[in-house]
C-alpha cells in the first residue's frame, strides 16, 4: 500500500473500529500518519448502550477537536447519586462543586452515537480509511515490518499493527498466546428504555447507581436523534455464568427474577427496554507488556476490566492518544516508540483494572440488605472523601500532556 497520506511517517494498520481503533486512527491522521482500519462488522451498528466519559477521557476527545459534536449528543447529569435498592432514596456523590482538584464532570452518550462521531472524524481526514467486513485473525513481525493476517487468507503489511479488537483479541493471542478468562461471580444486564414509556421521575437528569446486597444498577439519560432514553447496566451475583459477550440477548423473566424485590423504577427499566442483553463478567491476568516488535495493543485487547469504576472506555481513549504521541515523537523508531508507550501506560492500566474489581464487594454488600445498616454504609463508602480517594487520581490524568519517556 502507498504511504502518500503519511508523508514519510509510518503506515499504521489497526484491527478493530471500536472506540480505541477509531480514536487512535483520528489522532494519527491528525498527526500526519497514514492509517487503515480493518473492522469485521459489515457496517457501523447500533450496539452497546450508554457510556460515561469522565474528564480524563474527555481531554482526548477535546484534543481531537470533537468537543462541540460530543456536546451535541451529551445529556449531562446535574447530580450523581447512590440510591438504596428498595426505596430509591438517594445520597449525592457529585463532587463537581467541591474543592477537589479533579474534574468530576460526566459526559453521557450512546456508544453507537460516539462511534459515529469518531468514524466521521476519521473518514473526513482520510476517506476510505475504514475497511468494513474484514476480520483480522493474527499478526506477524516480518523483516522490519508488521503483517496483519486476515480471515480470507490474505494479509496487509504496514510499519505498525495495533490490535484494537477487544477482550477476545486475536492480535493479543497471536503475539502473547491465550489469555484464559476467569468468571468474577457476576452477570451483567444492560438495556435502553425510551423515556416516553417511563414515569416522570426518570426524566430527572441524574447519573444514579442503585446499590443492594447482591446487585447494583447504574442508570443515566442518553439521546439518539433527539429521542431520550434511560441507559441502564446492572450486575448481579450469580453462581452460573453467561457467555462473555455484551451482545447476547437476555430474557425479561430472568431479569425480573434477578432483581426481585427491587424498586419498581428499576423493574420498569427492564420491562420497557427496547432490547435486553445479558452476559458474564470475566477478568484476565494483567499483561506486563503490550508490544512485541512492531505490534501493540490498545484498550480491552490489553486490559479489559470490570465496569465498576466506569473507566474502560476512558482508559482506551488514553491508550490511543498516548500511543499516537509516542509514535509521533520518534517516527523513525517504531519499536522504541512502542516500548515508551508500554512504559507510559501499563502500570496505570493494570492498577485501574485491579481497583475496578475491588469495587464489586463495595457495590454488593450485606450491609445494604436493610435500611438501618444501609445508610451508614452508603454515607461512609460514598462520602466526599471516599469518592475523591477513589476517583481523583483517575480523573486528573491528561493523556495529551503526560510525560512519555
């Protein structure tokens, strides 16, 4: 392939057109690289529910010049609350107006809408950069180049290959071998409920996390083409696990059984959801390196994590931008750039991965069974001090300026 777009800079091949792949492509194209993205889906699809983008992720989108278009699809919360599963009573945890040095503002968007925005940004810079209906199955380092292997038996060569192909990454497996998944003991549910079908209280612009003894549910408003929805994601303790795929359909009867006794506002979300999806939450051992030769990884491909800190997509944005900066700093030394990328990112990502998993027994706790014990527990675990200790180090990170050695 020609490198006319890159003006002598490396030609980067990206496996996967999700959040990481498209963010990386946009960042690299803006920096003058040539980029081609290979996506197995035949087109952009309406998959996934809502996403929380916190300040650390938003800085990357701002650097890409997407602040205005993201604001157009954002439904920002006026407050972030923890709610008691039986009554819906709430405890505010938004430290936005406190003396915290970190910005706790949230952007709330549909994954499909954000993917569309990122895709538009990429193809505006290079029409035809995203190749749909092409499944990547592996990678090879070959004589100073990297080769992306495709399912149809062909291959494409570039100066760098980046696996942005998710938790089941074929690129990761190709360079580091299998990464066995361990079940965490929780199943996840998600859905989108049209606001017009819900009671008036759902219209309040809140980011809510309902907590209980064996389950929790996060809810917040999002929009699609001007129509408003409540996006919700619930996790429930379960000895039996489901497939590790967030596009597996679930049955309403099973959801209502999992959340039996919960407040009617939560049950209404399940009842009125357009579709219900159910999957098992798994973890993999952290990697101590993401790069090998001229191949590296971004996002879930190298640090898939539980959703309990809401940091998965935000760390993916960080990865993508730091990688783009690393490659830009020494375009003539790809392997050195990838080593610097590893050094800049792995410790933070693995720490976040561990801290996220530690949240499960905080969200699901026996103290939450009864109101008398639940409220002292909630006020302790979600005091301003506890929230700042949990989040400030995450939110203060700036992928656009962090030192890369």
